[in-house]
């Protein structure tokens, strides 16, 4: 069951539609460098359960991550802020197996992951900056869950909507979800109309001008 009623509506769109809608509304919501870790990785959308990993501390990153997963609701997406670190794992097989068993929709990591083969075989979506083979143990600490996080340079709060597909990921502030969804759907329809006219033989420039597509995707347009 989805933790957010609008999740299914977002899944009918592309992150490109949503990114354009965010641009139009002047919202910074397009993280850089976060991508699916294998071809065919499932598209996901849902509320974020945030957590942070920090360089030093007393709280075990393994136990802390499992607590964060335990605090998440089915359909939510675990967002792990590891400061973009590429030198240490941010979440591996046991955490992903547990998240999958609890019904989370997927994981997004501002960092790297491992045990990708296991995640792929489970069909559990993971979006991150890359992969690594080394363990998380002894290399970082847990910094809390349900806290403000960063994903590819974009602020994420628990309850915000996050979405990922083969183009990347987007973050929609929870208070902007209805407006972003409406605008993204509108832009999606406009794009399909432009394609339909081009198929009919209309000059591509004229087709764009008919729906004022360029203006519609610009902030304040």
C-alpha cells in the first residue's frame, strides 16, 4: 500500500516531467548524480523516510539504519544522506533485504551501495551515486532518522515526495505536491500533443509554438 495517495499519479509520469514542473514553480528539486544501479531498475515514488550517516560517532551505522527502516511505513522510500561519500558503503544486502521485507518502495543514497546483485534479484530498487565492495562497519556512524537530509545537493525532509526512474531522481516538498503534480501532468499532455502534431506533419517549431511549450517549462512562464 502506498504511503502517499498521489504516488501512483506520479508513477504515470517521468522524472523529466516532474523536473520541468519544479523548474516552472521555482523549486530546486533535481538532485545531481543519483541514478538507478542497474538497467531496468523499477521506477519508484513515495514519501521519504530520511536518515543521515556521519563521519564519526558512537551510534552503529548498521543498527541505526535498521532502526530507520523499522520506523518507515510500507510504501515509503529510505533516503540516506551520506554526504556524497564514494569511499565507503552506505547500505548493503542486509539493510536492503530488511527494507524489502518491510514493504518499503526503495532506497535512495547520496553515496554508494553494495550487494547490487542481491537487490536486483529481489527486485528491490536502489538509486545511488555508484557501487562499492567495502563494508560500512567502522567507517562512519549513524546520525539519526527523520531528520533533514541532503540528496545530491537537494534538501529532503521526512514526508517529502521522492521519485526515481532511469533519468534520475526528483524531490517534491510535501507542501508543493498537488501543484507539482498538476503542472507535471499538464506538461506531459503538452509534450504528447507536440509529438502528435509532428507525426501529422506539422513543422516541429510550429508545433512547439502552438502550445507555447518553451514558455510553459520556464520559471514564471
